[in-house]
């Protein structure tokens, strides 16, 4: 590995690495706009120019390979003078609208103007003004804020491969535009907003909703498919305002799909179940959560007492955390050792959505056709618990085992309608406990309904299509009236305290025991459910 010196500090670089890349890895700050690790290097913004001994002029740190023994001065007189000049040029026509800009608080132009800019502008002419543009269903372009870093243009060529964006005009008339009739509506278009280092490209869904310095951050996993995209949930006071990608080189890189980006809306659906119910005299009656749990336990025990082993089932949703599936399976099997474990419905699209580099044809991103996050994890848990098992689809075919089923526990948690048109006959009769976040025909007919927590309101882990088990953290407490599934199962199993995902993973053994939350995980919300 070549060694080089930056402002008197000796750094290691990987073979072929550029100065800027090595400095970023080492935590040495060099200003940068156009550079992004997931895109090609164009060296157009010029703010990263550094002074290299032996070079006749400043060179772009993003485009200059490290050589053994290279001596770099990033804070020399010439380098600092260049940074100030670049900032002055960029701010000549930039509007002073930071107080109303959604990017304020996380804007590189704002940050660098303090670090490298002048205290006041020397430009006395009228600023050039460019229009706002509606460039897609989810993306708005404020052209007068754009610094022409071209990250967005390169993304549509090198990642999405759809090439909707291009640069038109020259000089102060230069601006980003879309080709006629081709809005930025591809399935990963929202990433251009994440890429923009200033407030030029904005998400319509987040526009004017919240100041970024008020938002808290929780590491999570995408709930919309089996890809396991790593994400951050940005939330405040129990409301998710946006979802951002979390870098994972082995899974999603720097990008996420549009479905993932707007998946949080189901968490705040006005139709969310909020009140536990039981069927009394043929009609639903509201009860406390503790009473509903007691009714559920008593009903399941009565089924086994009347009909014997093999009469219970548990539908384990692929939206459940692996820990929750393990706890529910353990509880049902404690009542009926021959209880049938059923993998819930796994909705699947016709095929994966594959994105490729526009010219090389190399695959850059993939959206999985399997539209649930944890089917693989639930299958692994069912293997761990052993015993009778089947799938929701197979349950629809009557067999001796399914005809014997007289009661059970069904978990939903899907982000939208999940029940097929024809519900298996085994789920239509007998004693039924349904745990879900949204109402459906099963919750309407259940003997006990338990409002559940959405994925953003609890801890756990999911296994993606490639067998990678990844943890996620609760962003905030569950909706009032709902409870985490894990807390309910702890109560049923007679375990003290509240649900602890990490403790359950240790109990489950490998590979679950090795799963740990990322080190940047925020402090967990204070869960207190005295009623349980």
C-alpha cells in the first residue's frame, strides 16, 4: 500500500486510489462537490484542488492517483486561495434563501461558505435567476440553487441507465433539464435528491415539512422487498418524515428504491388498528390489551383441550422479525407440540427490476421481485423450531392435517392488503387470534384482535434473499393502543420484563446470535407497558 503525506500527516492509500479517496478514508477533510464514490470522476467543481510537490500547478485531489512518497499540501496558500475563489464563483448567482431551503443544515455549499468562503460578497450586479422545474412525480428542481456538479446527470446514466437528465446552456445560463416527455420517474429516481450537495433537487414529499436539525435518525431495513436495503429513518415526535439510504457495500451500496423511500407512509396510515377487541355474544367488544391477551391464551388452550394435539396453527408473517416468529412459534408449540407453523403469504412480482450502466451494461442496482422482507428468515426460524410446517398457499389445499385445525394465531403486519381473494378454509372457522396493523376480513371476523406495532416501532432482524441477516432498530414507540408483538409473546411465555431482541437472538443461537445493531444506532425509545 503506497504511503503519502497530507499537510504533514502520513496516510496509507489503496493501490490506484485517488488523493481525495484516501483522505476521505482517513478522515482528512478536503472540500468536494462533484465527487461521489458511486459515480464516475469528472473533476468539474475544482474546489478539491491541492498543491502537490513537484507539480507545476494545483491538481484535483479527486482525479490524481496517490504515488508512493507523494507530498500533498491541502491547506497551502495556493490551495486555500483556490477554495475561496471557487466558493465566490459559486455564490455569485446563488440565492440567499437558506431560511426556506430544505437542504439548510446539511448543505455543503452552506458549510463550505463558512469554512472556505468570504464573509461578504463582492458581486454588485443583479443575480441571474433560473426557474423552478417539476422534473418528476417526486422530484422538484430549483435551478437557481444548482452548482452544476452533474451528480444527478451521471446517476441517470451510470446507475439508473435511464438518462432523463442532461445539461443545457452555457455559462450562467447553464442548467439541468429533462428531455421532452421524459420526466425523472424511474423506480430509483429519488436518489438524485440524496446526491444533490445543495438544495437544487428536492423531494416533493418532504418539501417544507421539517427542518433537518430537528430530525432524529434510526438505522433500519427496507420493509418492501427481499433485497434488504439498508436505510435511515428520519423522524421527529413519533412521525417519520423521510427515509434515506444507509451505505452497505454488500447489499444496496448508496442507493434505495422508490418503494423503500416511501414505505414509511403505512406506519402513519389513518386506518391503523388501535383498539384490542374480542368477540362477545357474536359482536366485537373493545377490551384492554391485557384482557385481550388473556382471552387469546384461554381460547387457544381450550382448543387443544377439546381437540388434542395438531389442532393449533400459527401463521408467521414474512413481515415479522425473526425473533418474533421464534417467540410465537415457541409459545404455540408449548400449547400444542404438533401445532402447524405456516409461512404467511409471500407476494411476488413477475421478475426483478434490474438497472444497468447506460454504456457498459454492468448491473448497478436490483429491486427484488419478492415483496416482503423476511420470508427467508421465517423459513429459517421454522427449521429451527422443527415440527409440522407449511405455507399459506399449501394451506388452501385440504389435507388430514389441515382438517384437524380448530384454532390458531395469525400475524399480518403487511404494508397494504395481503389476504388473497380466497382465504384458506382452515382460517375461516374455529378460534382465531389476529395480530395486525391494518384492518382486513380476518380482523373483522377474529375472536381476538391485537393491534400490532409496525416495523419502525420495534427491534429485530430480517434475512434477505441472499441469506444476510440484518438488524433494525425502533425509531419510536408504537402507535397508542398498539403493542410490539415481542412484548405480547413475552407475556404469554411468562417471561419477566419486556421484549429484548438481542436477548432472543442469543437464545436462538447461530447465526442469529452474531447479529448486532450498527454502532451508529441511536438510543432506543423507553418502552413502558405497565398493562402487560
